[in-house]
C-alpha cells in the first residue's frame, strides 16, 4: 500500500473554509508531523551504440555498467524510478 502525501496548507484550506469548525484547533493541524517528500521522477535505461554494455539514465545521462551489476530499479546517480511510469 502506498501512502498519499498532501500539503498541510491544502489540508487546512479544505477543512477551515466556509466557517466549518473541525473537531480540533487550527494549532493542532499545524502540529501534524511533516515529512520530506519530493515528486517521483520516472526514467528508463537507454543504451549507447559506442558502449552497448553500458546503460544510460534518460534523465541524468549517467552511465551504468550492466555487466558488473544487475540493472537497478532506480538510477544510482539521480534516484529516478526505472520501473515504468505509474498508471
């Protein structure tokens, strides 16, 4: 199960609009723990005709020697997700 992350500001705007008073104070909404989340960047491994044994990240262009390792699900350089775009 994947967690969905929303902004605290969007949450507050939704539940504090139109005079609706939630069961908790606004200060309690502000005290919910935050997390460091960034959008997922999707990419794919490309090959280079000059070096067919090297996979190249389509986002950052970093090379990865596929003969030494199994292809990763994530680029070890930029962290892009190589598993295909989420539908």
